[in-house]
C-alpha cells in the first residue's frame, strides 16, 4: 500500500527479525537500496554488465577467495581505507592498479593470469617489504621469456642489496655487463677470483692497465 509518508516494516519493536520472501523467492528492489548496518550474503553477487560496484573509503576485507574473470580496474584505494585480501586472489583478465598511495603485495597466494598486468603509482610500490621470510620469485616459470627491470632514462638507479648469503648469478649462456662511466668492483675483505675455462682476457681500449 502506498502512503504519502512512506512504508515501514518492523520498526516498532527493537531487534525484531524481518523476513521477506521464501527461500526460493525472487526479490526485486526497483530502485536504490540503503543498508545502515552489516550486510551478510550467503550466495553469489552479480553486477550487471556496464554497472559499477563501488566500495566506500572504509576498510574493505575479503576473507575468502576473490575470483575476477573480466577486465578489472582498481582506480583508487583511498588513504583513509585499505583493501585487504587475506585469501587466494586469482585475476584472469587485465589488472590495472592506479593509486597515489602505496601498493603493498605481501605473503599469501597472489596469482595474475593475463596478457597485461600494470601497477602504477605516484608514490612507492612495495613487494615483500614486510618481515615475512617467504621467498619472492620473479619469472621462475618454465617458459622462455625476457625479464626487464628498470630503464636507462635520466637518473634511474638500480640498487641491489643482499645480506651475508651474498648474490648469486647463474646462467647457461653468457654474462655481459656494460657501463658508459667509470666503474669498480671491490671487496672490503677477501679476494676477487676470476676464472675462465678457456683463459681470462683483459683488454684496455685507451687507458693504462695497472
């Protein structure tokens, strides 16, 4: 029944349960729906094609598995809130993350299977910057591929640091290190060993060798 003052259901007694429809009913809300309390969903949530699912600036917590099969764009995770995915996250389409804050990817299973993966930020992008001891693997799959880190633009710098276990560089091919400016390879303790199965060749194209 329509009234000029609206329709109220179960508003007289505090805490009274309100049930709408049968377990097999199709319930339709013809326009906007506002829920001021907690919403618990026991089945799938579908968003119609061309429509947007928007989450406010508070914390968004996904405790189970998040599976996204279409084009997914996370345009902003506001500084006042966080997006926490504590379960396995599988993204099968294109993932674009644009933020003016910090992007942290730490621990847990995070798998992205798609032709394009972009993470861009005007601040810091951190991967594995917490105190967890899990390994970080990049390009360790069996497929042959080119793995590129950094660029040669302006003052771009690649800084590699390691603890007492050192840095290991192994390849079934060759190793080439090229630099435009003067370079050095020094140790603060211990010797430097250079060994070649067919000899060691040291060339100078201009300066003295000493």
